[in-house]
């Protein structure tokens, strides 16, 4: 898979999104039994809006990829896998993004 280069603003959004997920990550077992997800933070939605304002759905997809996917297009780790599972809900309704 070809590595995609993203703009600095999108890279910053991806880094913050990844940081929020990592800060809230306490392991798969905890995540599966928790009522709050690792992306249960109001800032996550704002990051989605910021990405959308830059370049719509294309930017949102680029941010998710940069934040949570490896070069092969797979989740980087179990934290990233959980975040990928939650991002659709967190960003539902931003532009055309659907859960």
C-alpha cells in the first residue's frame, strides 16, 4: 500500500485523536465491558468537524487512516481497533459521515 501524505493540519488532528484514544485505553477487556468508549470525549467530535471543514469526507478519511491504520490499512493495535469501532458513532452526522 502506498503511504499517503497528509497536510500538517490533518496530521495534527490525527495525532490528537490518537492521543485521546491512547489516554482512555485500559485494555480490550475493560473496553468491552465499559459503558464509555475510548473516544467518549467532546473534543473527538470537534476534531471531526475540523477535518470536515478542511476538505470534507476525504479529509476525515485521511485523519482516521493516519490516526489508527498501519501502512497495510489494518488497525495499528487493539486500541486503534477499538477506536475504529467507535469513530463512526462519534462522527455520525458530520457532513455525510454515517454510523
